[in-house]
């Protein structure tokens, strides 16, 4: 049975290894921002909400390959969203857009993104020449109609 819990200081090295192994953004890795999914004493999934100036960013979502397809990432996203509230932003490769759309995130333009996310995106813009496209997505509260 997989359980979610707040990360502790001793989880820091495992969190860092998982992020580096998946080649995710290695900046702003503060264990205090993470939830971990644990099974039989092993961390099998991680995710965090990064508090940025003017917004909160869902990030560093990783599930070990052997544990994928079990809904662990979905549980992490749901729990992190419940803690952080909305709006919640994320940066991801464009190929991940359909995945995050399932959770109510929608793509927004670079120009509509909060300043903190624009600053994070600037260094990766040149990589578009090599086919690497990073997009901004947001999940906002639904308006009552």
C-alpha cells in the first residue's frame, strides 16, 4: 500500500537523486516543500509546490518507473493542490500537456505567465531550436456560472 506523507530532512538525498535521474529542474529543491509517496519503506514518488514570488508552481513530480501507472502521481498532484490552493502553475515539456490537462490544467502563453515563471523560462528558450519545448500551464478555480 502506497502512503503519502510530508518529506523529512532524511528524505533530501533520495529526492535529489530522483530529480537528477529524471533530468528535472534541479533548482529550488527544498525537502520542506515535498510530499513523498512511500511503499514498504521506500520512496517511490515525489512532488512539490514551489512558493515563487506572485505564484505557486507544481514541480518535481517523479514516480519510479516500476511504480508508474498506479495513480501515484495523480494522488500526489491532488494532495499538493489541496495544500497549495489555486491558482497553481506548472512548467512542463509540451508532450506532457495531455497528462496535466486531465487534472484541469490548461496551457497559457509565455506572456500570460507570472513574472517568476517567465524568468525561469528564459534560459530554456534557446533550446526550442533543438525541439525542446517547455510550456506554462495553470489550474484556476472554476468560475460559478
